[in-house]
C-alpha cells in the first residue's frame, strides 16, 4: 500500500479552463465512432493536414510479380519516410516490411481473382478477423465491384468486414473497382462511393473524375484517390494536386511511385502536395531539384 505520509492535497483543478479533450474528430464522418476506431483512423490520417499518403503494393495478389515490385524487401523500406500508410497483403507485409516501420497498415483482406481470369470481380473475404487483429491493421481493404458480375458477392464481403470491424473497432476501407463495362464518370463514382459508404465503410478508395468535388460532397466519409495506371511524373503530381484541392483526403499511389525512375523523390513530392499544400507546379520543381542534386 502506498505511503500516505507527505501526500499533498489536490487543489489545482483549473476551474476556469474548459475541458481540454472536447474537439471534433479530424476525420470526416467519424465523430460518432468509438475510441478504438478513432485511434486506428488517426494512424491513417494526419491530425494537422487531415490527409494521408498511402502506398499500394498489393498488386501481386492478382498480378503476381509486377514490374517495379519484383523485390518488395528492397523497394518498400526506402520509401517509408514519405509514406503514412502501407497498403499490402499479409504475406508481403509479414515477409518484407520491418515491424519497426511505424506506419499505418491498410490490410488487403479480399482475394480470389488473377490476371488469368477474364472477370476479376469474384472474390472472397480471405483474411480472418483474428489475423487482422494479430497484424494490428488499421483498416481492412475490401475490393468492391459495383455494376459488375461480382457486385453481390463483393458487397457481401464488404458488409461482413464492416460487421467484424465494428465488433473489434477496426475501420473498413471500401475499394471501388472499375470494371470493363463501367465508365469512369462522375455518375458512376457518385453511385459507387455512396453505396460503399452507406454499407458502412469508413474510408473509400476511388478514382479522380470530372465533377470530383460533387463526388466528395455526396460521400459522408473520406475519399482517398487511387493513382491508377502509370503516368508521367508531372501528370501524376497534377493528379495528386487536383484530387487534394478538390476534397480528397489523400492519395494511394502505387505504380506512379514504384514504377517511377526516381521512386523516393516521387514519393517525397507527392507528400509535399498532400501534407504541405504544394501545387503540382511546386511539387514538380521540388522533384526536379531533388533528382538533379
């Protein structure tokens, strides 16, 4: 038992000072979530900028050894200083990412398709929630295929993940895929992002499009914009700038970083846009300065 002799009487209650922990949460649509959910979301979205830089390297789950990702153990670690969240499979993360990396984890939890298939829209929820917890993942990434043949099963996967996530306070990120029959229009993305959000996803990974501000406005949770196919570096930086300036809460660059001739410098330039308010022109100049040092 503690020795009570000499214990000072409490007196400094700061009665005139309002309760300190009383600010709105910094992630869109998350005010009513529990503490555990908010803790994970804080590992994803920076409190100061409200944004995130994700690095997607989960391509191997259906593409195999993609160009630029032949050696995950060499490629990913050198990018860590410029990345907030790693989006990958449990196999890649466990085998190639140091546990000391200190980055948020968006864990790919659906699978079942490959590039050998004509239709990639049929997947299953492949990772048990117990393994998600063991990996201390900050969100579960669930592929959805609105409008495709696998729409029903993919939205079922999403709903099951949301249910499990609520039970264990782990957010769910709904990833909007665009099938061959779908057009990349604001009409489609308004439909798909809203459906995925209303089914309970806490984050949406989608694509930039015309009238993107309207897509963002209609979606009650944060949208993170996927980089998509490899673009010339200046165009990729423009995509990042347009996305952030029109309401996205982050970008998830994969090929536009790991297939760049200068992936470290490219990731640093993207970070300047996402967290420091650089324009695409400023980020391009920063990128040029870095590679010509």
